[in-house]
């Protein structure tokens, strides 16, 4: 994960814990949607952090 934010890391941890529940509950379609959303959000945050100016 590219972000060093503790809040974002906690949100993603809870999100993936819910995703894991759906996998074990055999709710595979919602788990696939959540996985795609989680990977997209993670990539988007990494993209923003990479191009954000470090000179503040």
C-alpha cells in the first residue's frame, strides 16, 4: 500500500475483512466486486501519492 496514512490503512483493513467474510460465506459475486473496488482504490491512492509534490 502506497499510503502512509493510518486512517486509510485501517479503512482498507476493515474493507478486506468484510471481503474475507463474503468469500467464506460463499457470496462470490459481491466479493469479486469488492476486490475490484479495493484494488482500484489502492492503485488510485498510490498514483496520487506518487505524483503529489513532496516539497511543502
